[in-house]
C-alpha cells in the first residue's frame, strides 16, 4: 500500500535531444557564413574582375587616395598618370575603384 508502482523511464540521450543540443552552434555557423564570409567572397570576386578589366584611359582611385588616369597596363602593375608629365607605376591591387569618365575634370 505504501509502495508505489515503478514505471520504466524514457531512454536518456535520445537522438533528437543530441541534435537539439547542437542546433544553436549550427545556427551560429550559418549566420556567420551569410553575414561575413559570403559578402567578403563576393567583394573579392568583384575586385578581381575590376583589376583584370583595367584598360588605358580608365580613371582610377588608388588606396593611397590619388586620382589618375591609366596610361599603361602591365601584367601586375598599372601606369597611372596623376598630372601632365607625372606618371607613377602602382600594383593593380592598389587600385581601389574605377571612376566614371569625366570625374577628374569635374573635380579640377
């Protein structure tokens, strides 16, 4: 009378509980991928395509802040004319962006 019946308990550590335990980690990795890695890869591809498409006459902005016009294109380097009779040679990776035509004239 004073002793209650003993029932079998559910199996501890079922497969569903194990998956639920790692779900926050999986969600964190997915968020990290979509917010950080994927945009960085996209930006890298765009920058590579831009540097490969450089051609004579393009107006560019270097990472140092100089505005100039591309006068010569080499394999790894670009000749940038900053002013009349002033040309510097920079690495293609130093080109930050290609500006629309006429930008240098509109600034002067």
